C-alpha cells in the first residue's frame, strides 16, 4: 500500500517542484520589470521637466544666458569707449582746424 501511495506522491512532487520554481522565476521577472519601468518613468519625467524648462526659458540654457548677458555688457562698454573716442577726435579736429572725416 505504501508503494501505491508513495509513487503518485513522488510523481506529484516531481511535477510540483519545477512549477514552484517556475512561478518564483516569473514573479521575480515581473518584480524586476516593474522596478525597471518605474525607474524609466522617473527618468522620463525628469527629462520632460528639463526640456520644458529649457523651452520655457527666454535664452534657453542657463550657461548660454550667462554668456549672452556678459557679451551684452561688453558691447555696452565698447560702445561707450567708441563714443568717447569719437568725441575726443572731434575735439582734436576742431581745435587744430583739421579736416577730419
């Protein structure tokens, strides 16, 4: 009698063990996939925020904005120097009676 009961039990055990391990593998795979999806979604949200910040800014990139401000400041200084130089040349031409053009 033990042999009759033991044989089906052994067969069932042989079939159950791979099924249990397979189910564990599927569960681990789904868990890993959901973690990867969550990580990708977070990365995508961050990228979308950075793009919208970049598009919404008047100058675009922060470094570009700082460089443009510096260039504008330098241009203002150059214009002031040119005006002073022009005034000085005009005064010299007037004082000497030279025909400056």
